[in-house]
C-alpha cells in the first residue's frame, strides 16, 4: 500500500457559529481551502446568524480540556489557533494546557466582539489573555478596538500611532504581531502593521466595498495558522493569508447568505473552477 502523505494539521480553539460564517466553522473552512487538515475544540455554542448573536452557551472548562487532551493524544498538531475563549477560566486553562506543547505554534486572535457588536470576551478575561496566553503566541492578530482594550489606551488614528501600538503589543511577549487596521478611518486603504521585533512592515490592502465581511478576522487568523502549519515563516504566512482573505472578501458578494453581514467566500478559488 502507498504511504499516505503527512498532511499539515491545525487545531482551532474557538466558539461555534451556528450561521457558519465565523468561529470554528470559518476556521475549518479556511484550513480546508488552504490544504490543511483541521481539528477543533469548541469553547462555546452561539445561536448566531448574519444579523445577531441571540444566545451563548459556554462549554465547561473540564470538557474543553478533555477535547484538547483527546486531540493531542492522537493528532500531530502543527499549529493551534485560538478565537473566542469567553472568560478568564477558559483562557487560563487553555494557556496552561498549551505550555505542555511549546513546539506547537500558536496564533492568538483575541476575539472580543462579534460583527454585530455582541461581547464575546468578558472584561475580566483581558488580564488573563495579556499575561497567560499572549506571551505564548507565535503571532497575535488583534484589530484596533481589541488592541486598545489589551493595552488600555485609545485607538490609533493613523499609521504612526498604529506602529507604536504594534511595538507595545510586541512588548507583551508574542514573537510577532499583526495589527489589523480595518477600523482606521481611510476610505481607500485597509492597512495592517506587521512587527516581529526586527521588521516593521505596513501591508496596504485596497478597501473592498461590501457588507459581507462576517468572519473576516477569524478567517485571516486561521489562514495564517494554515500557512504556518505548511512550514511558511511568519511574515510569508501573513502575506499569503492576507492575499487569501482579500480574495475571499472580493468574492463575498457572489454568495447570497443571510440578510445581514454575510460571510466571506472561503472557497472562492475552488468553487469558481
């Protein structure tokens, strides 16, 4: 019999989006679209669609750890990506577990709000995120509102302030930072800042006029995780992931899903063939 190929494996630790556009569902779609096997640990169930988060049912911490232990007991996990963790107990438990696997790369997307504005991380969990999980990260991917909460400061108004913020985030201990500038008031560009302690690079992307951006942050973080799982260096992983999410947003209007903020098109490169 032929020897099977050793496919890269990425694990997402996040909440479930019943509407399928964000969270665990978005992560698994991005992993699959980019040729990576996806595993999942669910931290919360959300009753969610493109318009709202109607209810959240949080998964007990011992069962989250059971999921983690079961996956790691059997699968060779190359990269872990975290999304919605919900509260401090979950953040601390996940961080404590991952410390046992320092060889596994970690992408931290500090999910705090849904696209509809619903809170997905309790305020008291921010301290645990800053001191327990972020220092373990290979890269963190906050947007501007999330970064402002993490640092306890105002949101930046321009690229100079964004660069200063990226450096402050790096000082918290992650190996690299991708500060997402989609909330910056720029009609034409959506700039991100990448900083790893040596390189500080501005990545400009033309802003795409669409309301269908549900799951954008989750998808970008999981695309970075997928590229890292495939052996790319962090900056190259970010470049390729940004290209993927830009194309997924550009193709979002070809889908007719829901009546609110619809999902990006994770399989834009596959379904068009």
